C-alpha cells in the first residue's frame, strides 16, 4: 500500500514514500498484550521504542536510548508518556 502512493498523494505536494522509510518498518513488531491490549516495539541502533495500547485504547510510549537500560531502569523515568 505505501509503495503505491504516488507524488502528491495527499493533494498538498507530498513526496512518494521512500524505500528506506518502508524498509525501516521491518524494525517494528506488533504483539498482543496479556491484558487485551497491543504492544508495538522496535529495536534499532542500540535504541528501543515501545508503544502500549490498552484495552480501552489509551496509549503510553517509551523510548530508551540505551537498550541495556531496559532491565535496570524505571521506564517512567526514561521518557515514557501517556
């Protein structure tokens, strides 16, 4: 679907989606959460991104610049937000 978008796909002069941007999607993984929600996560270049979507549709994001910190630091202090 993304590869099919042509120039000006949004009628505001947009560019087509690049292959590099599409390839970066391979870093993301979508998994079910035990509480009935969904988790989207990515590992790239020693960094970690996580987006939790609760069963009610609320979202919470976390980004860690050092993947080693996942097991040793509180995610809330690492830039998590609601």
